[in-house]
C-alpha cells in the first residue's frame, strides 16, 4: 500500500500503517482510538464532516439524529476549494460540495457532509446563508439555512477579501466567533446561533433521504 502523502487520520502525523480502515501512525493511542471508532461503526452509521469546527460537527450530529437516528460523526480537515468567504450561491454550494466529497474520500463512512457559509446578494443587501451538502458516494442532496442580512461594515470587508469572522471578532469581542455563537448569535443576543443555522441546513439537506420521501427524489 502506498503511504506517500498519507497522514494519520487521528493525529495528522505521517501515516505508516493501515489498520481498522484508517491510515495511522504507529502511536499506540492513535491505534487504540482507531480501534474504538471501528467497533462503533458496527453499531452506527458513520458521518464524515468536512471540517474540524466543533459548531459544524455538533450541528451535523444533532441534525442527523433528529432525522435519521443514531450516528457517529467524525470531523475531517479538508479544503473547500473556494475563497475563505464565498460570494454567491454557486460558489457557496461548490465549497460545501467539495467539503462533503473530500470528507467522504478520507474516512470510511456512510455519508460525507459539507457546510459552507456565503454571502448572497439580494438587491443592495448581502444575506448570509449556510449551504449543506450530504454525499453518499453516488449522489448529493442539498439544503440551506435561514438567511440574515450582514451588517454593511462586515459585508464591505468581505467583498474586499477579508474573512467575515475576522471582522465579526472585532465587532463582537468574541474570539473565534465562527467556532462559537457566530455573528448571528451576537446580533440576536444568542436567540439564534450559528449552530442553529448549520443544523437547519443539515436537516434540509436530509429531506430527500427520509424513507417516506425516497420515491419523490
């Protein structure tokens, strides 16, 4: 087996062995963790999320369990293949699709999931929307979250190429706001958080995969 450019799927170091369906280094802790994950796969469906952001991972777990039942969710560090803050629905969708497919290829799983936030122009307004893609190796299904208007000062910076999270941190004073409540959480006094938007997009993307809806898609 070719281990060139392969990394341990647990710690990220150079892979030396392939065991329990994963590329691994020879660290005993990584091997033990891979063994636990392998045993879990016999009980649950495995879902690979194309992100290590805890907000996205938790949202995917909650969304899947609400719609399809118990799952094991694994976060995977992948590239989106689009700009750090996509502009327009097509680029946002493409980022989510790339994340879903790249995650699916990296981990032995039932589904790969990608979530990407982007700005959509509506008239003279810029609306933030989360797009989720669920990929099963053959087809993808897509869902969107609610959208909210970005503050003008943030939208202008994003259009200049600055990542929205950087500006949102300065405005809110919340470090790593994208891995926390998100700008939406700050703007709504946490009545709606980023996890809510991510989870909503996941549930929408799972509608075609519900048993009662299968014949419609």
